[in-house]
C-alpha cells in the first residue's frame, strides 16, 4: 500500500488533480493511459472543501470558489493485485491552524510525496510553503501543473522552472526522483489537454505501482 501526499501552496491545483484522477477511475479511462491498469475506487472524500463567501469563481454552472480546510482523500484499489492506495491532498493555507495541522500530518504519514507547483505563478511564495514543511523524505516527486496557462515558449518556461525547483530541493538535501508536467482541468481550446490530463493518471499510477 502506498500513501501519497499532494503538497503545495494555495491554488496550485491539488484538488483538481485529485478530482481528475477520480474521473479517470470512474470512467475506466485509467486503463487507456501509459502504464494503465484496471482500478476501482474504494472511497472518495472531498468533504474538506469549504465554499469561499463572495468568491469570484461563480459562473453559469453555479460553480463556487472553494478552499480546502481538511485534507481531501481518495482510496483506490488495483483490481488484479487487490492492493489499495490512498492519496491525500491537504490545503495550502498554512496560516490556518487546522490546515497546517493537516499538512503536518500528511507529510508524516505519506510514503511518497508529490510537491505540486503551479506554472503560471511566481515560484518564491510556492517555495515558502515548502520551507514551512519540516518533515520530508530524502526523495520526492514534483508535479508542475497548469501547463495550459503558460503563454509563449512553454518549453523554455518549463526548463527554467524545473531547474529552479530541483535546485531548491537539492539545497535541502532532497532528491527529486522525477518531474511530471500536468493539466488538472479539462480545458476547452487547449490542443494538448488530453495528453496532459493523461499525465495526471500516469503520474499517480507510476508512483503507486512502480515504487
């Protein structure tokens, strides 16, 4: 059994990554990605989400802006081996005591950590989040999310951000085993959306079944 902790600052897309993976499991698309295998959901708990009063995300579908207060969690099982794995996604607002407690707890109990970064935001405040996390394994995985929001030369931006992230963790004597580039939303008009959506599922499967 592998326990994955998705850790990252506010609004880097941790909950979106988790919800997208659940969608892949429910629709059976998990079998069609690279390294895909048949899996089933045991439990999906998104009760940690709270609606932000006056949030600016409301739209025609009446979607509201939310914030993760308590860690969201899903449990899924490999159908062939019957091995079960858990993915935790605590919030990023470490100024709130209840959120910070969730971050501390997950950083301690997770057997694998995925450090999630948003490609469309400055890295400095995102690094500050990880400076506050005291309990870290010697090696982690990195997920650079929101590739769809980058304008211009995506490869150049990715190369710069990836190098800065690796240097940051290496300075803390933490080895980055692998970096995954993802899009955690089903974005209309983004040509490569399916490929980057698939990488979310591929990332989680690789970490749970190959490590």
